[in-house]
């Protein structure tokens, strides 16, 4: 308990001493980010006994809320001070004629989603969608995620207030719930991709609280890992516009697939640039595997007759890799200078015959 009080004093002083918004953001990430000091303590709750968890849980939640409130208050004060400084120094001559503005641009996320959809449409996939606000069943239970799984914890998932019937909706943490909804609605055989927004409590150079994924699902008779490998090989060659691509599959664990794997592709790193296709280095790009029989049953499909494979791809990560964008947070800053640099022409509609990218 003394350590927690000491940590609270240290973080409170750091927040109060933050001279600008950048310094305050550094304090927030150090305290509440994925690897922050408070987040690490929260993760330790899963290793405690029920009695210890009952004692430490409220203390850590109170610490987290207090620091978050202090950061929010300091951010508001810094924002007001910065705005006052700008208002005191900046002037606009409203008598000047209006300058012509350039035409709008397509956001890289939208462009990459269109590119991925074009590739999988050529493989006879259809597009499926689902709600951003999900039930516990579709987001966790139907995907074979047990009640004690860390992904269900508050520090990973955005929960809504509990309803009268005890149900607690969530902002979906992945697009995988669309798998279940598609299986229940269409049955088997099935071949769909599900692009959309997903939400997790995380923020740094490569993570944001809201991001984009595309989920892929194939259900049919006699499906095996070879079909999965062939599908992903065709996708990577088309998306990165290379003739060949080296791939390797590393064993992993996802509750909704068995066996599960993370797929790496070959690349060559030269300075700050990454060349996809050849090279001696490897780059992780997606997670995949064979659909777990429990997931098939929740989708209303008999796993004794049908099998399937699934994969999940981070759209924002693909955009960063293909178009050399260094910081994921810039995607959501609404900076017109950034969009003019990385944006695409509205008439640049991706297609395999015409070319995916400019």
C-alpha cells in the first residue's frame, strides 16, 4: 500500500510539472499506456488470489482513475493556456480575398480498405459488416474466450454501463464477432471478409484506442492449412505488388482458432526503409488459423462436416508498411497537411487490372 501511495505522489507531481501537452502525453503513456506503471500493476491482478484481488483491485482502480482525472485536468489547463497564447499573437486579415483550396483526398485507411476488398473480391469473397457495439456473447463467449481471459479485463476493453438484465455491452475489440453473425445468417459454405473499426484501451506510436481490422473467414468441406497459406500468399503478392513473397508461419495461440499461427513475410531493411518480398529479415503481418470447433458450433455449423480458416489483418499497419507512414496516431489527427501528403485522389479507385496504388 505504501508503494501505491508513493507511486501516486510521483505521478501526481509529474502531471503537475508537465510544461506542455507533449510532456503530459509522455507522463500519460508512462503511467497508463500498455506498458505503463499502473497498467503493469493492473495486469498483475490476474496472478493474485481472490482475496488479494478483492483487496488490491479497488485500490488500483482508484489510483488509475485519480491519475487519469489529474491528467485530464492538466491537459485542459495546458490547452487553455496554449489557446490564450495563440489568440494573443495570431491575427487574421479578413479583408484578404479567399484563397482557392485544393481538392479533397482519400484517407490512406480508406484507400487500403478498398485495396484489400478489391483483392479478396477477386477471390470470390463477399463483404460482411457488424455493429461496433457488441454483446459479451459475440465479442467473447462465441469466440471461445473464457471468462478469466485477460482480454476481458477493463484495461483492454471499453465497457458500457450494465443493463437491467445484467448484460454489459462493449465496444468490439476485434472484427471477429462478424464471423459468428455471418455463420448464423448464411450458414455454410461461407467466404467473407469483414472490414471495420475496433476499439482497445491503448495508445502509442503503433496503437490507438480506435483502429481498423479486416477479418477473413472461409468455411467449407475439407478445408485445411494449405488453403489458408495459398489464400494469404495470393493476398500479399497482390497487395504489396510483388511477384513473390517469402512467408513463414509461427505457432501461436488464439482462443478462436486451433491450430493458430502468426504469419511473417520476408523483407529487407535498409536504413528507415522496408522492402517487402525478398531479404533476410522477417516482419509479422497477421494472425490466422483453423476455426475452432467451438466457434463453428456457436455459429450454427457442424464441425464434423465443415472446417474453416480465419485471419485478421490490421488495416492501419498495412497502410504504414506500404506507404511509409511512421506514426499511427497521425492517422487520426485531422491534419490537412498530412492528408495532402499521404492522401489519394478520389478518382484513384483500386482494382487489380488497373493497379491498386498510384
